[in-house]
């Protein structure tokens, strides 16, 4: 392909994306594809001869798109909002076009310095103090894993420089709530703590970690000769832990405090939501995902630490081929995370912020919060529906109480309800268990979701429930 062909196809593809976005509402939200169906449309062997881009675009339309679940659809209420705003798409396009690796400052100084700028803008937007320095990670899972590695090394006095985890006399323990995200468990296991030394503490009626049980678990561990190492607080849509009180415990026991605010971190752009992470200044590290509710395309996680030097010590290696003359004066972001190579992700965040501005983002987030409160009020006012969790943000956990149904029957009833909503194509939500009770999670906040889409979802939930 030469530059002229690229221009022609590129303009065509941009039109295709805009048409797709404009027509989204007419498509079934969840892909109706059956397992293997998409794959079967593709030839078994790679093309021997090239020059088939026109064919590729036709196949994209005909055979790939039926296998897409439309995350930017206004009636997407599943999992979490993962918006890709137009500005962020353009940022990604520029990143791909430039094709730079930003592993060291020297390998593309702008990739490092624009990232420093936008991570500092983001820090200001969520009102974190300048004591925190940010770096872009791919996902919250990676950032939480990194945090636990840093915790392990801090508490073990950099055991990695000697015999690693094998050298400790007292096994290290990680604590989180049993409502925290599965990425915490994964991180603890991958970081080598071992399931025996991961304590998932029960939560109270509002799904916040039980501080009394947490303190008791820590004290018991100390008593039997274990070493409390890391505490992970969840600042989330359903699980909302008391960060300040957890910081007290972390300080008292010399533990690392990491805060997982993957989705909820975006809400901190709103001053009225910042009570949710009161005490955040005392965390050692935190992560949130602009690639969720904010509107920046996947993937872009913001990882903030109070001690970048510690992070660098844990993450860096110094092979001769990576050394540069500027080392010591600049940030080499390869030393701030696990992988070496890194895309210029900051561009899409920068484009996005230039497009919406802080006030534009705040207005959209407030719209979503109001939509969630509207749905909460409908559920609370309907005697045959139940809300299972508080609604501090944009997620509503609900279920239909079919008359005379016991718990197992209620579970089957609500699963069927979810199946009919999702397979009907008009909306998409996530059936999930909350402390053993089957419920439906309605996660509001796609960029194009207006009140009418939430109203339509509520109407179809009621209609389907009546017909069951
Ligand atoms: N933590 C929480 C609270 C989440 O909601 C999620 C994703 O849904 C994650 C972590 C994992 O996010 P990622 O896909 O960025 O690893």
C-alpha cells in the first residue's frame, strides 16, 4: 500500500466508523453470533498474494461486524461503560500512524513528556496532591499486580536482590475485601504470596470491608508470626471501602496501601464524589481507568504512586543496550511497569481532554449519576422489585421478586429475565451474584446513553418480568 492508497482507504474507513457510530442504535447490543460462526467465514489459510484491502473492508462489514457486541451502544448497560469517544479514536489513529516506542525518553521524548503532562492534568482533575506521580499502564489488573510487587519488595527489604520470596522468615500476607475485584486475587497469586496468605475479609451490609474483622485478622496473623504486607482498598460502584480507616491500619502495621478505583476514580473529577475516597492521600499507590467511564478508548489505566523511586527500583533492569546519555535527567517509563515496549497512549487522553474539557466531562458524569438515581427511584418505588446495593455512582443492582419464589427459583427467574433482555438485542446488562443472591447489574454511562435509554430499559425489564 502506498501513501495515496492509504489516504483513499483511510478516508473510507473514517467514514465507515462515523456511519457505524451514527447507526449504532439500530443494532442489537449483544452480538447474536454462535460459537465458531465468525471463524467459519474466514479461509483456513493466509492469503498468498496481497492487494486485497478492498476485500478486507467488505469482509469487515459482512462477516466481522455480526460478531461485535456494541460497547458504545446507548443501551449498553453490561459490565462497565467503556467508551471510545471520537477524539480518543483520532488520538489512537495518530499514535498508530506515528508508530513510536516510548520505552525510553530518548526513543521518543514527546511520548514521555506528553504523558507526564496529561498524567499531571489527570491528577489535578481528581484532586490528588502533587505528592503523587502518574504513569500510564495498560490495565488496572497490571497496575494492581505492580502495586503488590512493590509492596512485597518494600516489606521484604528488597528481597528480589537476594533470594526473593524464598528468603523471608515470616510469610507475607495480603488483605482485601471479599467484594474486591478478581484482579486483586490474581495479582496476589501471581506476585507469589500464595492463596494461604491472601485474606479476603467479609463486608458489611453496604459491601464495605468489615474493619473489625480486618483488624482481628491482622492481629491474629501477627500473633502467629506472619508479616502483614499489603492492604488493597476497593473504591467501587458496589464495594466501597473506608480508605482513611484502612490507611490507619496500614500505617500501624507497616503495610502498603493500594487503592483500586478502576471505574470510580473517574467520578473524582466531580468534587461532590470525592468523599468516596477520603484518605486517598495516605495511599502508597492507586489505579483508575480512564478507559472505563471517562471516554478514553481502551486501553489506558492511570497508576499513581507516592514514591516513584521505589517503583523504579522494583521494576528496572539496566542492560547496556537500553542505557542512554539522558538517564538521570529524564523518566524512562519502561522502568515504571512490567513490559519494555510502550505505545504512545497519552495522545488519546490528550486529544480527549482537549475535546471535552473538564467541564464537559463533569456534565456528562453528572448526567449519568442522575440517570442512575432515576432508575434507583423506580426500583425502590416498585413493590415487586428489589435493589441490592446502595447507588453511590452509576451502577444499579436490582432483581425482580417473582411472586412466591424461593431463592433458587428467584435466581432462575432473574437469569431468564437477563437472558431475554440480552438476546432480545434492545439492551445488554450483566447477571451477577451479590453475596449469593442472583441480581442484574445495570451499569449506566455509555457516552450516548440518555435518560430515554434508561427509561426504555426499565420498561422492557417490567414487560419481560410480567411475561415470565
Ligand atoms: N478493578 C475493578 C474495580 C474493576 O471494575 C475492573 C474491571 O472491571 C478491574 C479492576 C480490572 O480492570 P482492567 O480490565 O483494567 O484490568
